[in-house]
C-alpha cells in the first residue's frame, strides 16, 4: 500500500488503484502532484478559505462529501486559474485535465463515492503540435567527443590525489559517454535508461530490455557504438552490494543514478559544446530524427521508440517536410523577379 502522510485517504486510495493497474511510478507521481494542487484549490474555493498561498492549505480532511459538491464550472475555473495565475501552458493544462478526469472517473465508476462525474464533459485545451528540437549530426558528434574527453569532470576536490582524480574522471567519463551513446543511438527515454539493470543486457544478441511507459517491456537493439561504449564502461564500473548492485549506471556514491543526476550531467555536456535549451528528451528526438532522415521507415521508428500510436511517431515526418520547405526557400532563385 502506498502511504503519503500529506494526502487525504481518498487520494491515497486512488494512488493505490493506479499502482494496481501497473501504472509507472513516474505517472503516479504526476497524478499526485496534479491532484494535490487541484484539491487545495477546490478546498479554498468551496469552503471559502482565505489564504495567501495554496501551499499553505492542508487537504488531509478532503473527502467525498466535499468532492460531491464540485461542478463542471469549478473545474473550468481551476483551468482559468492555472492559465492566468500560474502561467501553465496548454500542454501543461491538458495533462492536468487528464489527471482530473481520471480521478473523478475513479470516484464515480470504481469507488462509487460521488453521485455524478463533473469532469465527464471537461474539455482539454487545444495543444498545437510543435516540431521537436534536435541536434544536428555534427552537434551530436561534438557532444560525444566532449563526453569521451571527460573535460567536465576535471575539478578540484579537496583531499583527493591527482591519481584518484584521474581514476574518478575516467570512470565518470566512461559512464557518461555510454549514457549519451545510448540516448543518441537508441532514442530511449530517461526513465528507461535509468532503469537498466546488468541482466537486461544481452551482448551475444546485441540487445537490451527496457521498461517503457505503462511498465511495458521493450527490446532495444544495440549497434557497434553502443556495444563498445557499454563494454568500456563496464571495465571501470565498480562492483557494489545492496539494492542497487544490479543497476547499470551508478552515481559517484555507488547508487543507481537518478533521473535528476542524468539530466544535470547531460546539461553540463550540452553547455560545454555551446548548446542550451536542450535536454535528455531532445537527445531522444535527435536519435529519432537522424534515423528518419537516413531512411528508417516510420513504422520501424515507432517500434524503436516504443510509441503506442503511429500518430506520435509521425511528427518526425513533419520535421523532414519542414526541411524540404526550407530547402525551397534557400534556392538562390527564391527572391528573383523576372524582368
């Protein structure tokens, strides 16, 4: 059973319900964040509580009695609050709409705690499709070169000898190079990379298993660059005991590396090669874009990325169409006016 001291029983039960459906931990944490904020707003709205900040509101006493009073208009008022007071984008609000709809569906249909479902007719804001940002082939190569050099790990650490620093730098560099190689060659998600265990890798079959969205297993095939990078890292990866002994990627504290640490590390490398506004997810976009531009079929790309819908993958065809349009615009005759 999931136990959250700061949550009302009705929300804890919903978290347990999602865990039973095998939702990923990341998804459950998103529900928790979205619904905690929502319940604070509803309590203030319906009970007319005066407060300077929703963060101060205690929701431990929120129950079905209060939630039975929620109307569709209350939900739209919350969406307006998110847009105008919190500056949430359409994408962010759309996610919160999904969280709220799932919660009220559970309360009405599964738990049968409310008489009507006020979120049934709640509409999601229209989200325009944006082309994914990605690195060029040259920028990707520069990033790999920077990771191989290990420059960002040359730091002054009190109490460490030059030999110790050199060994530590070598280990971290091999780890980071392997992570970036997997991101750029396989297009895996951050959570998938962090969750890799040693037993997931099959060198004889040149593949590994990752746990994707919805706890679905997916086979990721490894090319020569990935095999070489993993082998080099495993030569310096420390043997450890405890619950993280089978984790592939380890932190300096010899624990499974966290999502945040991977994000911070990748961000440092990107800044080191003069790139800002990118993230680990942009490396996934980069892998997908480079593969598509080099002839990989969109259906094959869907399998590689672990997309449930082909529509999600088709955004990379739009990237290619954009480049075609740009090529036409760059034609030296584009601005020529016949006499």
